[in-house]
C-alpha cells in the first residue's frame, strides 16, 4: 500500500551524520511504500523461515499481490488478519495469535525461524509482538526461533523492512569463539546467483572465512564478534550495522557494489582489510571487470548526457546516482533519499558529481515542482508517482524494480544499466 504520512516521525539521523556536503532536508508529506514489501525478497532468501504478518486485509492484499505467489504454492509468508472480534475486544488477541502460531508450526514443521511482523493498524501497534515472540520461543526453542519486528508503513520505507528484520536477527547470531580467525560477513540480501558469484570472487581474491547474512538456512548462521569485519551489500541497513557493531564487528567502508567501478571498490575494501595485495585483486577480477565494461558500453549511448532525477524511495538512490554518473555519463540533478546515514553513504557521497542536489526525506509537492521545472530525461520514483508523471510526459523508472532484480556485482552491471535504459528506449519508440 502506498502511504502518505507527515514526516516528523523521522528517526534522528543527524546525530550520527558527519561530513560537509550540503543536503536539502525536507519535512513535508512523503510518498513511501511500506516495509512489508521487503518480505517479497526476504522469504525467498532464508528458506526455512516464515513471515507471519499481524495486520489487516490491506496488508494481506499488499503482500499477496506484490509477491505474486500462486495459490497452489506453499508460500513462506502469511497474514494473521485482525477480525471484528479482535477489534471489538471480544477475543484476546494474544491467545488468538498463539493459536495461529500453533496451527502454523504443526502444519509446517520445516519452519525453523518464525518472524512475527508488525504492521501499522493501531490495533496491531497495541500488541506487544516482542513479548509474544518471547512467550512462544519458550515453548518452541530450540527447534524454532521466533523473532518480532515491525514492517509498518508508518515507521518504515519499503527497504527498511529488511533492515528491521536483520537488526532483530543479529542478537540471535552465535558469538564467534575466542581468538577466532578474522572473518568477513556480507550483510544484506542478495540474489543467490549474486551471492555465489561474490563467494567465488572472495575466494579467488584470497579473503578467508566469508559468510553471508541473511543466511540461506536458519541452522547455519554466521558467528559475530570482535574479529568479524562486515561489508554492507545494501545501503539501507543502518540498524543492522549498528546491531553488528554492538556485537563487536567492524564495518568496512566502501561504495556499494553497483557497476564495475563500485564492485571493484567494494571488493577492494575487503581485500585491504585482509591484507590482500591489489595485484591479486586486479588479477582475480580482470575477466569479470572486462565483461562488465563490455556490457555497460552497450547502454552508454542511450544514457550518456541524460538528466536523471531520484525521488526518495529505496535508499539505493545515492549509490545508483554515483554509478549512473561515473560509469554511464548520466547527469543526476536531484538525488532524493528517505534517510541519509552519512557514515554508511560516505564513499558514494564523495563520488557524486558536483551539482547533484542531495535531498533527504520529502515534501512531495515541492519536490514534484522541482522535478517538473527540471524536466529530467528519466525520473526514478515509487509506484504512486510514476503514473501521474508519465501522464505529464516524463519518463519514469519504478525504484522497486531495482530491488526485485539482481543488480549487484560485475555480471549484473549490464542488466542494471539496462533497467535505466529501457524506459528511455521505450519512450523513444513511442515518439517515433
Ligand atoms: S503495514 Fe500499513 S501501509 Fe503496509 S500494507 Fe499494512 S496497513 Fe498498509
């Protein structure tokens, strides 16, 4: 569901912001997509996990239609819908929820990790899901771990659902043994094919003990401790990064692995942290880099010199603007982001071209005015804004597609560029 909410519920990010790049901060009405959406990719990632949304029929419709699951499949998510009896206080919601969990776990014994996901109806906010998770964990441990987090559209943008999920999972990860060898954790959901490519690259580079989080199986979580270094694969994981740091892990600062340059810089951060010489990194990545360069070159003529305007939505905006400007020759005019964590974005921010206006959060009407005045060649925005802007003659790209498609790494660089080139090619075809 696309929600419009006033912004003064924004978490205080300024306290952990550093750096001097001027940022336009807005505090008006904003257009965001809710955090439940991230279940669409998370439920495919952790194969023995299940996401039980506690919410309304709207939540159920959103998740069912966004995931596009066939009704004869056994999806790894469901919605416990609050009924009239719950709302009227006739039924005890906690007892009802316990009953739903019992039925679910009896029917689906393969579930090892159950997420209770909060949503934004006020009746749900009143339920103490964390306590419910603790209560149920006592019954089902050690076979099933039960964890609560919020995917509410009031509190989150759509990618923050993953951040909340992973941040809630971090405290349950095992402690690394004393004097453990240094290890690397790559944090953030990646398509399996991308994860496998990165695992092979890290091995070829000589970075040891690499683990991915979230893990594919609940039984095989990465251990965390002071000898853990972590690289974020997704830029929207502020809370997860903080939770990992609270466990003693150290974040490696790097641009995000979009495009050939971004991927090389991201891998280099790991290579440097593990004392791998640049010559080995160069040799191990040469062929993949060359393939990426060839794939990118195919789209440069379409994208080069074109103006791109980002509305804040996915939190991928800053790294993508960096990729599009440096590797594809596009001209970002405005780079909107729902929240700006300058520490996590430092490397990408430093590579943005001069003249790119970074804006944080939103006053949607004012931002629409700026967009109309600038008439960008391509506007990257959420679903709610795309159709009206197309009707005004602007060419748009749905930001949510950038999460649903594999985009990180060398082998996906060409596909990532194509995601931006396609709307321009389509518009050109329509205008002939
Ligand atoms: S969590 Fe809120 S915004 Fe998201 S689908 Fe449910 S009611 Fe809509």
